[in-house]
C-alpha cells in the first residue's frame, strides 16, 4: 500500500455524540457497486488504510479511527462491539449510504461480523481477513501474542522492524516498511478499551444468521491468527469460501496487497448478482 494515487477525504465527524476521524474515497466512475465499509485491526490508524483506494478503484470506501486510535479521541467509558457497530451505522447514515459490502481485518474482522449481524439487511457481501469467530479462537504463537500487547510496536519503529517477522509471520520488505512508517501510537486507554471489547465476544451464537456471501482470507504463516480459525469460519458461516495466502503472514493485506486485492475484487464482482441476505 505504498504511494497511493487515490487519496480519501479525511475529516472528524460527530457520530451519535462520539468524535470519529473518518476517511472516505469517492469513485470517479459510475460504478453501481456498493460502498465498501472497512474495519481496521486493533490499534491501527486509518493512515494504514490509504492503499484501499488503489486496491478498489471503482468503489466508494469508508473507514474510521476507532475511539482512542489514530486521531479519534478516546471515549470516557469502555464500549462493546454492538456499540461500535451502531456508530458505524450512524456514520453511514450521515453520508446517506444504505447498502454496503463490509470488510474487516483481524480485530476489525470481529467488528465486521458484529456489524453484519446487527444490520444484515444492509450488507451485501462480507470479507474477513486474518480473523476469528472470537473468544473460541485457536490461539496464535505465544511469542507473537506477547509482542501484541507491547505498545512499543506502535511507538518505536526500530522495535517494530526487529519484531516484525516474529510478530506477523513475514519478513520486513518495502510494503511492511511503509506500514511501520505510518503507525501512530494509540491512546493507552483506547487500546485497552479495544482489548476489553473483544473479551467474552464470539460470533458463534449468531454466525448462522450471516447468510450473505462471505470470503474468508487467511495467511498460512500467520502466527497471531492461525489458519485453522479460517476453517472454523468457513464451516460455521452458511455461504462462505476460504482462500489461503501461501506464505502470507498476519498482514498479508499489506505485504501481499496485489494478490489479496485480486482475490477480493474477483469475489465481490462474482457475487454482484447473488441475492442479498434477508434478516
């Protein structure tokens, strides 16, 4: 996702009393494809998503910094996934966006599932990258998980470069280096609130209601979310297919952006004629 050519409009909006820093890409084409709503990973600021505009040039796209992440102010209280999904829906309403395709990566993949459950009449397709069904997940490698809670991965670029392979399962290259350079440290309280939001959450109680076509993408070298979690999602979701990025780590969306984008675009276009899921 280096040197993006198509940049979003970035602004801070009041959404249901919460200040959210948002990014929105508007397609220059007359494409009738649904807007893509993107949920980012834990602690990840929207600068890390700037390549989305080039990955999906014919689509409107919208995303935001979760409270306490990037430049969105932290909330005064912890929140639950259903609350974050509601804020996302309010954000869409403010832009008169009705139907969306939803995509989420890692922690954001859980939020994507929550949104798709709460507002499934508005969701056409679902794309889940390097994510799980929640607390029932197959855990990653202890060495990687220990680095996940080390806030130096956001504030110390050199620590991140040294830890990248053991943390994410891939060596640092040009794309990964750009990712590191765009990191903004989250508010410590905001990061804790993201962790707390995931505690006790699982999509398995409602996952059979997610009947929209779903693409599950996993990296076979992911040391944080092992590929077995993708198989669980594929079996549990009513209409899902699983694609495994060979040699891909946890951040294959960044390090293998072209390959990943091809798979997602092919899925979204192929699924255009399929009926939208009913509630």
